[in-house]
C-alpha cells in the first residue's frame, strides 16, 4: 500500500509564491506516475500537473503552465509543486495522487486514473 502526505499549504497574497510537498512511502513500484490535483467545494477534482517516477518527464494543465513547476526528490521520496504568480482562482485544496506500474503513454489527467491519494492541503490566495 502507498501512503501520501501533503504539506506546505497556507495563505498567500495574489502574485505571491508557495511550495507544497507530497511525501510518498510504502510499497511503490519501480515505475509510476504522480500528480497534483486541486479541488474547490462543489467542483470535481482538477488536474494541475504530473511527473514520472524519475522526474524526467512532466506535464501541466494549461491554466498553470509557466507559473507552476512540478518536481521530485527521489532521495527524499518527495514530490513538490512550486507555485508562482498565484491568483485567487488558484485557491483550492491541493491533493497528490499516485499511479503505480505506469511507464509511459498518454498522461493521465483524470482523478479516476490514480489509485492512491493524500489527505490534501489548503492553499488560499487572497486578492
């Protein structure tokens, strides 16, 4: 079983920056994908960014491209999302997800494609 724990959320003014983290532990496969999603009340979980097992390949939603950067530190078993130029519409609970035994192919941008999830961390951007 894979265990994910997000951290680093908080309150930040519009135009500011924030980095959230996702620590992964448990029985991970050699090849897998991880992703960040976000969700606001009454809405479906929205894809933000994804990264492969070694950090060599990334994919972003158009809404965050150029502002957010996904990365991972294999030694620390941690994935990060650096968010710059934050906007009030970025306010959401940010979740990390993982899909084991994923090697290549089309990037998964639907929440149903990921098997394991963290508890989420709140990011609030004030206007």
